[in-house]
C-alpha cells in the first residue's frame, strides 16, 4: 500500500517492480491495462483512515481512426461533430478505468471520454486537461496528432514525464468542477506516461482525494518507465495501423534495452541523491550535537549549582540561599538569550551580504537583462536615467505600478526571455549562495527561475526556429509561469 503524501523511494521501487510483474502475467493489452488501473486504485490509500485515496484511475492510449472498431468509430464521429475524420486521425481511447462509482469501472459506460478524436491542435485545446497533459509530459502535440513511428526516439529527450495538478479545485486544467472535482473531493490530479516506438501515446491518470506533493509526482514520472516495460511486450501486436503495422522484433528489443538502461540510470541517480541527503542530514546533526556538547558543561554546572543552593535552602530555610539559587538560572537564561540574539544577528549579516551581492549582480552581470526588460515594457515606463533621477516618492510609485506590467508585444517578451537564458549561470550562482547562507525563500525563488530557464532551453533545442513565447501563449499554465518570472524580475529590481 502506498501513501501519496509520503511516497518513498522504497515505494517507487516496489511499485515499479509490481507494474512490470503485471506485464508478465497479462495475456493481452486489454488485460494489462485493466490490471494497471486496478492496481493503483487498490494500492493507493490514506494511511490515516485506511481508505482508498484515488477516486478514479484511467488508462488512455492514442490510436488512428482506422484501427478503431465500428462502435468506437461511430462514437468518435459523434464526438467530432462536423469535423471530418480521416484514416490517420489520432484518437485518444479509454483502455481501462477503475473508480468509486460503479459506472467508473467499465469503459463502455463512459459518456465523454471513451474516445476523443484529436483532429487538430485547436480540437486538442478544447480539452484543457489533455492539452496540459501532453504539454507536461514533454511531448510535442504535433507528434500526437501526426505520429511518426520510429524506434530511434531518445528516452533522454523527455519521452517520460509526469502530468501534475497539485490543486484540482479551481484549476482550468481539470474540467467538470461542479460535477466531478468538488462532489467527489478531488484534491490533485497525477498522470504519467510515454510514447511507444510505434507512435502511440499512453498514460495513466489518477484523480486523488489527497493532495499530491511535488516530490511524489517527481518519483511517479520514473514509474512511466516501468509501465513502458510492461506495455512493450504487446507492441509487436497490431496496435498501430498506419505506416508501421507491426514492430520488428529487433526494434522492440532495442526499445526494451533503452528503457532498461534509463531505469538503471534513474535508480543510480536516485540512490546518489538520497545518499547526499543522508550525508547532509548526518553532517548537520553532528554539528548540532557538537555545538550542544561543547556547552553542555556550562548548562550542567549552572543547573547543578542552582539545585545545590535550593537543597541547602530547604535544609536550613535561610532565605538568602533562595536568591543565590536563582543566580545560576538567571545566568543560564541570559546565556541562551544572548546566543539566540547572536545567531539572529549573524543571519541578518549574512542576509545583508547576500543583498549586496544581489545589488552587484543586478548592476553588472544582469544589467542587460533589466535594460531589455524595461525597454520592452509599455507600462509602466521605466528607464535607467528615470530611476537615477527619481525621488523616493517616484520610486515608490514605479514599484507600485510594476504590479501591473504590460509589454509592447510577444516579440518584446521573447527578447527578455532570451536574456534570462543568457543569465542562467548568474541565477545558478545566486541559488548556491542562498543555499549556503540558509535563505530558504531566495533559494526557492532561484529554483523556480532555473526551472523556467530549463523549460525554455529544452524547447529551443527541439524548436530552434520558433520563439518560446508563442508556445507559452498556447498553454495558459506556461504563459502564467512566464509572466510570473518576468514580473517578479521587474519587481525584485527595487528590493536591493
């Protein structure tokens, strides 16, 4: 049994082994997918209550329209409305389902998700969860709409990833808020999957009644590899009717070997990271223990002296001894207070040092970033001469206006994004300093920016001729992240 709020590395390993074992036992793909959704539905629990934590678990896979049976074709036609379907139109098919409602345990009873034709990008965008799922899995939507079966797809280029909506209530990526999310207490959504060498996209989506934290979602993306291992033995069957109807045995074996290699790499990396965390904890614990031990003699001596005077007082009833007994306790309390004050002062000094470093970076190595950002703004109008000549009230006004930024154009925003990418090493260095100085908030801010820059880099590698901002415009979640990074950068300029 697994608790999504406390999903450990041991859980990840055990769950991954179980998924592969289900692949060995299954006789066909339908049997496998049913086993997979049932496994997650039965084994994800709330350890506080012992109840199942998943309200609904579903397995989807894409197929071309021509490979569907007649009932699914007819249903796909109704779902498409007036849009014509071709033989190669990709359709997202519900392969298996398990949930708290009786009708959620039979895919034939699904009214809206049994088959979803993905005629074009606009059609996919009409299904916000699907569009966001594909985006977060790191797969180009065009590869889903027009798949090109090939065994040479590299696993390293985000072929396995995770779809994660930590807060389902109110999320634009999870539809049916009033009929599904709120009535059934859905807190988070978690999906993970991959592309098969035949061009089929497959994914498991879990709707959880418990909030799924980011570290759990991160480990679930590695389970996509285990699930891929379970599915691959069935790839040699006719599951894709287009350019490649049957995957050759050598190609299938190459894909299995590549997946196993990635799994081994994942576990090695996870083991190393876990070892470093344990070493870091051990080192901090050792330092704390040494610090306490170093002063233990003082605490013990003062406490013993106070106890001795109290004992004599109770034996003799000389009131003067009671006052004497209080002196060591007062000294002990004073020592503790002074120690805390000194620690606070040291932390404040480190914070000031970090702010001086930040001021230097903003005015030197990151100067181009801020100049480009300011020049790209339609509102408020900010220039370096204006800042230099502004009084305190004017600076406060500019800072207040920075809460409502407006750029001249998307192309202007793209210029700023490129400057962020160019300043990657500066943000990385500042993150290291924030970590060293124990500034958790600044550390988290730098992590957020570095993740954004990494997203931009990955997109630029795959689409060297396409501006990132246009990709962000097509995905509300990504556009929101872009605006936050650029907006925070502008506002944080004043906090130096």
